[in-house]
């Protein structure tokens, strides 16, 4: 490597360091959607302790991005699922354009990110199972 390449690499590294320093400084003024206390709690449960608020907020921003990506992918799965509905049912649904996100949509989305979600099947012995005892008509 000659001296000019070495100098360019050094300048590029200095610029990257400056950009990183600016980004970390901007985290001090940013209030993430996920509260610092919540991030600190789960980091503490995993054995990670850090007094630097900037790092806590960086984890909060990364978590927020992950959740947004999963939600967007789940929405795409939901739209794909509902677009395959039989034509006669689709005519009835034209009046109601709301989408219903199911656990299956969310599970498929999370699986793409390496998170396997297993939800239990729920069984009821009678139609009134799970209702408030006062409201049961037996």
C-alpha cells in the first residue's frame, strides 16, 4: 500500500469517526418511542449494564426499527392472505376495507427474522367457557 492510499484510508476513518460522534451526540436530544427504563430493564435482565444513555437509546432505536420492519412485513402477509379470498367473498368485503392482522401473519413475519413463535391452541368445553360467571346462561 502506498502513502496516498494509506492517507485516504486514514481520512475516511476520521470522517466515519466524526459521523459516529455526531450521531451519538444527537441521541442525547432524541426521545425514543421505547422508554429508556424499559430498555435498561431488559438489558439488565440479559446481564448488560451500561451507564451511557446514548447506548441505551441506540438499542431503543434499533429495537424500534426491528418492530417497525416486523409490523410492515406482517402487514404485507396480511394483504397477500386477504387478496387470495374467493371472488364472491371479496365482493362483500369491498364495503369494509379494514385489514385483520392475525397471529399467523405475525408468525410468518417473525420467522423471516429468525424468531419462532408458537402459539397455543385454545379449547373450550362449552360455548360459555371463558365468560364472566355472572353473565353465563346455563
